[in-house]
C-alpha cells in the first residue's frame, strides 16, 4: 500500500500556526484602533470576533496546509498556500460573522483586514522560512545520505541536495555500475559498484542516516538483503522510481489494484478552464493598463525617445510565439536605429543603446508596449520570453527541448527571468538554463505561480543583469 507523506513536522507547524494567529489578531487590533472613531462602541463584540476569527483561521490553515517547514520548497509554493488559505478564511469568516450579525461587515473595514492578513502572513512565513533555512545551514537536523543505483537519477537529486545547504542533507557518496564523469569539484564521491554498497554499509552504518535506492526490479535479490540491513541499523531507506531516468516531466500516480502506475502529466494550460482563467487575467490587466497608465507613459517616454535620437518611438520585431508562430513584438525603442537589431542581443556596454534606453531597460519600461500584444492575445503577462527568429532557428538545433517553450504564449516576464536567467545569453549554458526554467514553468503552471512571478519581477527591477 502506498500513501503520500508530506514530511510535515507537527511541532514546527504548530509553532508557525500559533505565530500566525497572533499576527491575525494584531492586524485586527491595528484596524480597531485605526477605526476607533467608528468601532468604539463595539468592543465586547470585537473581543468575541477575535476568538471566533482565530478558530476559523486555524481550521482554514489546517485545510490549506503550509510548506514553510519542508526541506524542498519554492517561494511560489509558500505564497500559494498563503493565498489559498486567505481566500478560504475570507469566505468562511464572512459567512460566520454575517450569521452572527456582526455590525462591522463593511468593505471599508473588512477589505483592509483581509489584504493586511495576506501581506502580513506572507512576510511572516518568509521570515520563518529564512530562520529555518539558517538553522539548517548550521547543521541542525542534518541527514547524511548515500545513493545506490543509476547515476543520472542520482545526479539530479544530488544537485538539489548539495547546492542548497538549507536542505540539511550531506551526500556522502554514491554506488553505481560506473563512475559519473563530472566537472563539478563538489560532486559526490564515487564509492564503488552497487553490489559493494552492502559491504561498505557494514563498516560505516553509524555514519549514514538515509539511503536512496534507484535500483530496478532486476536487482530484487540484492535489495532484499540491503533493505533489511538498513531497517536493522536504523538507516532510512527511500526507493526512487527508475522511470525518472528517461523523463524529467511532472508525473501523476494512481493505484491500479494496489500497484503504483505513473503517467506523464499534461501541462496545466492544456486544460480549457486554466486557459480561460489566464486569458481573463491577461485581458483585464492589459485593458486597465492601456487605458489608465500607458497613454501617460507613452507621452513622457515617447517625447524623450524622439529627442534622444531619430527613429520611431515603438520598435517592433518578429518573434516566435505560441506553437512556433511568428508575431510582431512591440517595445519602446531603446537603441539607435541599426542594421543588427534582428541579429544581435543587447550587451552590458552596447554602444547602440541611448541614454534613456539604458534607463528603460534597467527598469523594464521598454517592455510596456507589450501589453498591446497581451491585449491582442499574442502574449501573456507571464510566460517564456519570446526570442528573435534567428535565435529560435539556432538554439532549436543545439538545445534539447528548446521548442517546448512555445507550448504556451510568451510573456512580458517569466519564471526564468526572476530566477537568475535574465539578460544576455552570451554562453550556451545560460540559454540551456533559461530553457530548463521555461519548461519547468509550463509543467507547473498555476495562477498563484503567475502572481508570484509578477511580484518577483517588481522586486527585481534594476538588477545588475537588466541591460
């Protein structure tokens, strides 16, 4: 029988939840004093409301869950849990307070309350997450690990464990049929062939906390010796399905007559409801911006662009979009008119850039006309950045899975851009990293992931790679 285990530490979750309830009540008290001229006569009902809201928040939190304590978790996942929890809390608490005829159910009070909770809890969990990571980096609750089996699977998981010390995993080495050649100086040491792992463990079992096994079923006679040894020497045994060697796509699992069956998971945006939700968000946001903000920005920067150098205000360029189709991508012109605009990327000290163009690129203002592309349905607010046609032709020949990034609409900003792969791709590994991030986004899309990327984009404005 197989069940899912989220590795939740009840103690940590309990402490975090207690802190969040304090945060929720502090937000409520702050609003009470802010609106004291309105709510001064409602103090008794206010105290009852604090108790009721605390209980409701606790129940909603238990339903939505939290990710802050896990060893492997992204910031987006933490954000998603907070967002979902706040939505549930808002719905349930409003219903409960309305049933109890609480007198202050007015949007001037409740809207700031829920927005305040969303922001405050987000900051609180971010702080707690950083504290937990700091403690784990110092060696608290460290797990010493060895791997036995196929080296490709080992390398993928080992990189995740070793590059982020906050996971508190220390990889002692791996056993496999042959040594994996790696240029990484910090790569896990090769300890011998898989059959030699049992003899090694007999001498070093006191040094090992966990064993990750990727051996296939043909190794069952050996595994039947290895597994009991781990059990008898308090070494946690983890089995990794070998099908992850031939695919790194997100997979779903179901039980068929008690047997786990893995299937490739369709990208989330292949579902009509998800595409409608994403397109609705794009259309509403682009419409509001084009009506309320873009005319003023166009007037200001259009005048400066015209005065800085001869040429059009809007620069348009053919780029590769959804399903590999070409479209005209719009930008504020940040360079002097030149013959290499469709061939060469902008570099850090590119002489083609104007002074105002340098500023616009640094602050992402040059990308704002792409809201027109979003409104037309050619692009999305979030997605893989569209590349020049020449780059698509070149990189599709030398980078595996490159064309997969065109399974969704390109975006004004993207997951790759907020996770370290923004700017010039002057080396092949940079484009390979960008493609890997883009494919990950396609396979893990969610509405909250888009919101997280948008927030990260604003926070990253002016970063050193923005040129």
